[in-house]
C-alpha cells in the first residue's frame, strides 16, 4: 500500500517524520509531493497511491480519475470543502477530516484577533478590555468549545448558538445556550463565527443579522469567507462607524474593506488558524493514524462523504 502526502504548503519536518513513523510501522510505503506548482505534478503523483494526505490541496474529479488505486483521502484539518465529496463517492473513495486537531490553534487566534481589535490594532491609542464583555459563539463544535474555554479565562460572559448541539451540552460547559442566531447577535458585542461553508450557511451572515449586534460590535471570522455576505457587511460598516470586522480569511473584497474601513478592518494575508507547530503535527499524525485504521481495519469513524 502506498500513502502519498500531497501538500503544496508542506507539513513541518517533525510532522512528516511522525507521519512516516505511523505509515511505515503499518508496513506501508510513504511518498512525498511537496511545494508542487502545477496540477499535472499532482495528477502524476496520485497514479499509484492507495491513500492521500492533503492540507488545503484540491482533490476534484480530475484528480480522482487519475488515482486509479485510491481508497481514501484524509484532509489534515477540520474543513474539507477543497475535496469534491460527490466525485469521491462516485469513485468509491472514502474522505475523512481530522476534527479537533487544529481546534486550540484556531481558538487562540480568534481571541488574539479580539484583543487586536479592541486595542485599536496596537496603534498606540487607548482601547478596551475583554473582561466582562459578552461573547457569542456561532456554532459550538471543537473550535467553538475551545474559544469558550479561553474566553472564560479572559473573564468574558460566553454565549453560544448551535442548531445541532443540544443546549444541555453547551450549558454543561458553563456557557449560556441561546435559541437562535438572531438572539446570539442581538445579545453579544463580540461574535466569533465557526460555522462551515454549506449551501445553507453561505452568505447567511448578512446585514439583517449583523445589524442586531450592540454598539461597538466586533465580528471575528476564523471559519470560511463564503459564510459572510461581503456586500451586505460593507453596507453595514458604512452605516455603522462602530462596527469592526477581523478575519482569518481575506475577503474577496479585501481592497474595498481596507480602503473604506481603516482602523476597523483586518484580515490575515492567508488563512493562519491552523498554522502552529502543534496543530501541524497533531493533524498530520492523526491523518496517518486514520489511514492506517481504515486500510487495516476498515475504520470509517471520521468519514465525511
């Protein structure tokens, strides 16, 4: 069995070493395709791969057509919208993610962005503190739970809404469960977004929802840019000089945001939530273990298609 690591943005060496240890201990072969610059390189590399570990790399129908022996793709990370799930299913290929492995890294960044925002992007002027402020967590999954844990350490009042997570689970963590997204945005000065990009959620963070937020609102997005309706957010920020948007995903309209809202808008140059040594290692090794479990034992625990 041949396992391919196909990463345009490579794992850290220590992560690759950990992956290699897991794969070779199971008796499988490990191959590397790092820093590739053309899709043709990926298409060639997958020809004889039984399994692939990727990061933000695109696995579409063309890649799946080329990978005749492929049985499983594991996205080292939580999001998996870079994999064509329908095409994978049609090719009888299992797709998995590695939920939770990047959660603390993303959560720490979310709180860091909040501090950065309320301290006026460290421009030397007087800002405010997070202690005592109300934070709303939109989706209470692995990242959301870590955001809640860290925010409580800051002394924030933490609320959450998740249509699929029982209120008892949220309340059990010492977080106040709210009944709707509208209520969450109406109650909380700070909102941290952790919803996936789906047909239901794309553009769902819109003018009507955001305008519910109290004065001096701060919206933090470490999820996906597609969930925010950028045109409506721009209109809202034009109407409300008190509104701040900080994001780990550069919007398509980045230039317009930057020009119109200096001091009220910031986006990282590239998605950085999972860009820590610890998350890099954790997600890579988890991906390797899931591949071994699937190929050897048929374990499909984290299958997403």
